[in-house]
């Protein structure tokens, strides 16, 4: 996958200390990753890079919303997201990203690509079960919800009232309770 230039941070020319980077992530960013679950995206990404003499510390914070479809009704809605992540970048012999929060890059490196971390932060901020807020409070008017309500199984109490029980079974039920 080709790297997006705006998410590459050249750290070699930066002074020791904290440096702030801000990004605006839209739907085109996720199309680059061929991720199509989002209808629309508006996410702000703030990255604080603290350069030290032997390593780099990155602190990511994302906030905004993604427009996704509800799992129950398939109605689109805006899901607010908020997430943060800390990453330590060390220098070593070979590139190694096996650890969750530690990245090891070769000694001669002069830049770091953060696009994969931003992508994962946004994806992981979205809840696993996506339920439209109108479903929980009952304000969503949807054909699918009406059909689900119509086809939902009735409670046992409702069935007893609706069905006429054959009187021959009542005598047999007394055998169970006469113990």
C-alpha cells in the first residue's frame, strides 16, 4: 500500500522537545485502505511527538464522528468516536512492529509513517455493536423495526390468554401438581 505523504513525519530535522501535528481525516482516507463500512467520516487527529535523544514518544488523540449503518435497522447514523493511544519509537537493527505500543525502526531512519496507527485508532473507536440511538429511546420510525416487532415471539402470558386450552388437558395437569 502506498503511503500518504501527509501522514509521514520527518523527525530528523526537529529539535528535542514536543511537536504538535493536526490532521483531518475524511472518507477518502479509508478508501485508500479499501475500507467501505463508513458512509461519511469527520475525524480530527492530534498527534504530539516528543523527541528525546534516544527515542520518540507519540501521543495520538482522535475525536469526531463516523456515519455508519445500524446493525438492527440498517439506517445510517452518526456515531461519535473518541480514542487515544501512546506509541514509543525506538531505534534498532531492523524494523519491528510486533509489539502493540512499541515500534522499532532502523538506526538510519529519518521519518515515521503514522497512517496505519490513525486508521486503527478510528476503526477501534467504533463500537462492535452498532445501534442507532433512535432504537434505544424508541424515536426511530423504521419499516424494519415495525416488521421485527410484528414477527417477534409473543410472551408466554400472552399465548395463554389467546389460546383456548382443551379441558381434557386440565385433568392431566392436576396430576403434576397433586404430589
